C-alpha cells in the first residue's frame, strides 16, 4: 500500500522489494510456522481485489441490515 498519488515507479519499486523479501527462505519459513500462505499481487491485481472485497462486504452488510453505531 502507498498513499494515493504515489508515482507509479515508486509503487513498482515497493512491490518489487516486497516480493523479493517475502520470497526469501527466512520469511517463507516464518509464514509457514503460523500457517499462512502468501500470494503476492501486482499493484493492478491488488486494486481489483480491494474493489471486489469492498463490493462483497458492502452487499453482506446491507443484507444483514448492519448499521453504523
């Protein structure tokens, strides 16, 4: 994640460094210990995923009749 308006080259650099980091044996081992699988997404995939999650959860909240307190 990065603030809106972050230059694309910076977003890509952050993505590249993150993917490299989570690909290291040490980090993979730490995630395996806690039973987590990591599925890195590129910035465009992440944006689509976030939008689909917002739509999904908004529908469920509406169906459940949940109101803000």
